[in-house]
């Protein structure tokens, strides 16, 4: 009996691991099931097939239910290297002995108002967050966001106009060209406001 259980556990672990690491597990699953047949363990085959049929059905249902969300979160942060963060309890211990990294101590505010402290590597943090301490900081963030959207829109509209019209229709194409014009003016105004504030801050 112990041998049968060992076979099942080995096959199930192998199957689960592969299914998690690969999108298309058909060939590998076939080999696993053939191995079970060789051992004459029909109940093993049945259990594995039921397990993966259930998982596949559940995965399909989860995928259909998932929607894309975009969120914004404000945090408090300060530069802090990983060693200091570990000593303060903000980061996990360096169990794999990797090289100590630069980063940030990050403080989140929970819905109940309490604070939660964590640590993030420098590159990860700076790809996600921008300084927003002052009005000028926030104005620069707004300018960069508008500029990024304007650049994306321009890349789309810089295709052949007939190709764009075929893709989204004449009405939408006309409106997008007008939108690009207004977004350009918007970005120019933000840029001028930033220059005025920066010039004033010099004195």
C-alpha cells in the first residue's frame, strides 16, 4: 500500500510542478499517465485526470471572472539599504547570501489608519513611485503622465490615416486627431507652469 501511495504522490507532485511552470503540459501529462499505466495503477490515473480537469475548469472560470484594474497608492518612504531594513525588521533575512542592495523603507497606511512598514529594492520602488511631496512634484508627475499618453497616441496616429480609419472608424479617427491637438496644448501649458515655478524657486 505504501508503494502505491508513493507512486501517486510522486506522479502528482511531478504533474503539479510542471503544470505550474508550463502553459502547455499535454505531452508531459501524457508521459505521466503512461507511467501510471505501466505500474498498473488505474486509480492513480483517475485521480490525476480528475485533479487536472478540475484545476483546468477552475482556471478557466477564474480567467473569465478576472478584470483589469488600475490603481493608485500613496506611500511614505525614505532611502534605506537592505541591511538596515533587515535589522529594523522591514525586510526578510538574507538567507541566500545575495549582495546587499540599495532600496527604500516604505510605509503604507492600512484602511484602519494603522501603518505597515516594508522595504523595496531601489529599482522596483523607483519604477512604481515618484516623489509627490510638493506641488511642483505633483505637477511634474501630471506633465509626465500627459506626455506619455500623448506619445502613445501619436505613435498610433502616425500610421497611415486610412489604416487608422479602417481600424477604429472615421468619426473616432477625427476625434483622436483633435484630442492629440488639445493634449499637446495641455502638455505645453504644464511645461510652462513648471518652468515658472522652478525659475521662482531659484530666488
